[in-house]
């Protein structure tokens, strides 16, 4: 009757991807259910999840045809690609990344979390400057097994 509420329209993956153009994103459809979006040299891959909202893989700097993940070295931030190419991160790039992620979440209707809204988050933290520390055959304190009690 007149109290009937219409069910809200749930946009399809293709509709959500098309709506990104209004926010200035460039779209490259990789395959069915996967698309790469980019803007201002920052990119991310979006995956379709049936029955759910789309999943956004971590955004990063476009280096060639790869997306570099943000790595915190403790003393400096770096962009690292899957092919192990490493580039120092600049403050302007981090601001672009933050704006990219916030606009992408808004355009796709995804929740924006408070702690991520405060600033840029890193994918990987490498604070220890000692390379290959965990690969040595020496005993490690965290591998110590407690002595058996009689």
C-alpha cells in the first residue's frame, strides 16, 4: 500500500566503476571483475566481490606499469614495486595518495575509517636496518624453548 518502501538500488560493479569518472579517475578494465583506476600518478586495482562492495587493493604510485607499495624504512618512506624497484617517496606524492584513497572510497561508497583519514598509512614497515638478520643460523631469543620441568 502507501507504506511500501522501495528497495534501494545496489549498483553493479560496472556502474560503480563508471561512476569513478565523475571524480576524475582514469579507468582501465583488466578483466571481468578487475579494473585499474588511476589519477595524478597514483593507482589501485579494484576487484569485484559478488554480493559485497568492491575490494580496493592498496593504492600506490604508478611506476612504469606497476603499482608501487608504500614502505616505511623508519628514516624514510619508499615506493616498492613487485619487481623490487624502489623509489623514494616525496611529500607531494603522499598527499596525492591520501586524497586518492579518500576520493576512491567516497566514489565507491566504501566506509572511510578514522585512523586512515588522519594520514597516509604504509603497507610495510622496515624499521630494522640490519639486512638478513632473521636468516642467520644463530639462535634467536624468540625461538628459545623453555626448559622442561622435572
